[in-house]
DNA sequence: CCTATTCTTTTCAATATATGAAAAGTACTT
DNA sequence: AAGTACTTTTCATATATTGAAAAGAATAGG
């Protein structure tokens, strides 16, 4: 799973223009993101990289500030450096700032967790969140990636993507996570058509057991769908009768955000919720 | 500035255990974080890396999902991948979740921008923020790095670090940003002693013109200073008479956070503000 | 407290890989 | 439509990366 793409490529095509060392370093970074703390040997086994090689990579990541050693010796862990670098990219998403007040208002009104997400490859990345006041919460976090094909927040975007983008999307597999996961291209296309017709996307435990969600697309001034807004909750609270109200609130918020996006500038003086 | 540390090392020591290609790739990532969109040639000039080499690096970063090409061809930009990877590290900081309600309460009470920061190398990284309602705001963002020696949020942590950590800290230079920046070791040590005596740190335009701040340390259950909490505002609003009130509010919030950190678990049922 | 075991770090020679010059191919500009 | 600037490919060379093996630390076990 953490193998560099070159090796993972089933067809042994020459995989042109690929710098193996760099890819290996990034794999190490990603592996460290998953484990809290590791020692060299464990990590070396996990990644299938020899000790000395990993030692050099970790030393380099350390010198560049991405990794540090916990305590005196032994275990390695990530610093916040990767997050800092990435934060510069997030900062450029006007969407986030414009949507913020409406995300908060929607959370207050619905009393459920609100997520704002954008499409990135085969997944949706949560770029903002306001949690529910209920004591029973779904475990999600800002920066989390959800598979687009089985999350409401993903389907609400996919439903409005161009044929070309969808073609590229379907190059990725559609892994099955639960019995209700839609993992066939045909079925997903039908689901997306349904989503377009209704104007909102649903997820009934398609990704994680016990978790449901509704989502609507957010259009930018040019009319393209640029993000999506969702309400996520435990199945227990996802009553059939309540959905219409959730959708209404979502649509109101999404429209307000679209409107505020018009100017496209950060300090927009637009009306607040 | 974006040169890999190997080359930047003034003393031409052999710089042991260093993987140049990986470091170059990370440099590219960081360069892309700074520019929104670049074409290959510009980036190649900026980094002093030849075209074909950069081409390979960008191709690799692309295959690994860290970079993508805008539009059809031409310009490169960062994806959210680095941010996603880093978000896993941030998520492990219990501090952030525990502090959140108090950060919000403090923002409401003070009506100024509240920042929560942790020390990372020679800087402080802002891990959470709630902005002021005032129309005149200081430009800051979550994920931002501030130089520790000339930011209140940094000095409030430095003041309580061990001699060993401080020694390591002083290996970095203390760049001067404004006429009031403290850039000598002796002077900074005096300032830190003063900070300890008072119990709070100040910054009068030491980093950025027109920006002032007050900050207090946050101690974890073991008594170590693990983070700091600041109020940041334009000099115009930083009235001498108001500081005592800001400090009182900051200390109250910091104490509450320290208390709530006791359990050290995420879903702490502790009292809310 | 000493020995055994496991993990980290260093060394080193073989080899695979990255490198930049130059050329070919594209995409803009005027 | 010709010119200019940028991107991509090719390729021979030099270099950096590689893992085996060994030395050195640290930790655990008796």
C-alpha cells in the first residue's frame, strides 16, 4: 500500500520520468503519518526498504525539518512541517473563508456536524468542519480524505463533473467498504444521475458502518461545482422525516456561499448569516 | 533560501547521511507553497536546478499526488496532499481539541484574534485561531510559522524551555525584522527572564510593523510548557491600559486548558466555558 | 552485574540512478 | 505565418544510492 507507484504498477511499463528516491522519501513521510511513533527497523520492514537506506532517508527528512526523533534516541515521528507547507495551498482556497460563517450557521441550525469538502483525485478532502453538540459524534477531522464514491460529500461533487473528469475518476478502483457501498461504474453513474435529479446526495452507511450523510454542491460564480457541503451523523439520528429539513438548510447555506463567492475576494463585506 | 541544506551549509563538512534528490524534491514542494502557480522554467531558475531534473522531480511529485498541473499544460501547483499528510500529525495534538472551547471563549470575551501555538524548531506554528470581529484584522492563518524570538506567542514558550533546548535554539540566527526586533542572544535572554517574572510575553512590533501581541504559556499536566495562547492586534488597539485585562483573560483561559489537559484524552467531559 | 539479543549506525564496493547539454517537439506571440 | 519561449525527450557521464556485512549502542534477561 505504501509502495511507491513505480513498483506498484502492475504493468511493468518503464514508468517514465520517475525519481525513485524522492518517491521513497514521500512514502516514508506517509508511513509516519499513520503510526504516531516508529523505530527504524519496524518502518524498514513495513516499507520494504533496507535499514541503511531508510536511515539515510530519515536523516534527510530530519535535516529538512519534516521528521524528528522522539526522546533522546530511538523512535521517529512527523513534525508539523508538511502541514505548514500544505497550509499555504489551503490558504489559497477562497472557498474556505467565504463559507466559514455559513458553515457555522448551518451547524447551529441543524445541530449536526457540517463538513466542507473539495475533490482531490479519487477522494474528497475535508477543508473545514464544525462539530455537532450531541455527545455521540462521528469521528472526522479537518484534513481527512474520504473516498468520493461512497461519501455524500463526494457524490455531490462527482454528480456535476464533466465526462472527461469522470473518465479519469473511474480509472481508480471503487473499493467496497460496507455492504451498501456502490462499487460498480454503472451503478455509480446511475446514483450520480439520481443525485443530480434530486439536487442532493445521500450516503447510507456506504463508507462506514453507522454513519449517514446528506450533501449538496456549492457552485462558484462561473457555475461550476467547486466544493460541497454536508451534514454527517450517526444512523440513529438520520431519520427519514428529518432529511427534507436538512436538505433545505443545506441548500440555503450553499446558495449563500455561492452568492458570496461572486466577488472572489477574501475580505468580502457580504451579509453575514 | 530554498537551497537544500547541504549546499547551504557554510562549512563544507561532508554533511553525512543525506539524500540529495529527496531534499531537492522537498525544496520544490516548499517553493511551490510560496507561489500559487509556476511554470517549469521559472521554478528551475528560482531553485537553480536544471530543467530536465526539475521535470523529473515534478513528474514524481505529480505521480505521488503532491503536485498537479493547472489547466491543460504549463503551470504547476500544489495539491492538498502535503496538508493531508501533515493533518495526521496535528490530529495527535490533544492540546488543540482541549483548548478549542477556551480559545473560542477568549475570542468572544476579548474581541481580538486568539492564537494557539506550539514550538517547532526556531519558530512557533499556529495550530488554532479565532479571528476578531473588528474590521481591521492582522493577517495570520492556521498553519502559519512565526519566528519564536520576536513573537509574543513564541517568547511565552521560550521563556520556560530548558537550558539545553535554548542552547539548540540559539544555534539558529535571530533575524531582525523591525527596529524593535530583539536579535542578540544576551538581550533575548534578558527579555525571557522578564517574561518569566511577569508571567506573560509582549511583542511591540518586533516582527511586523503595526502588529502587537500578548501571550501566556500553557502547561500540560506534568507542568511543562507545551503551547502558548496569544491575543494579536493592530498597534492602534493595543492600549497600555487594556493590557492588564488581556493578560487576566489569557491567564484564565490558559489555566482552564491546563486543567482540562489533566485527563489527556480526547473526548474530555470537562466543564465548558 | 554481566551476557545475550535486538536495534542503530558505519563502512564499502557494485550498480543503478540522477544529471545537464543539446536537440526535438510544442505552444504561445507578434 | 514566422519567430520566440517553453516543455519534453534523448543520451553519455559522473555520481549518488544501494544493501550486505560488520561495528557499535542500547535494552532486556538471567
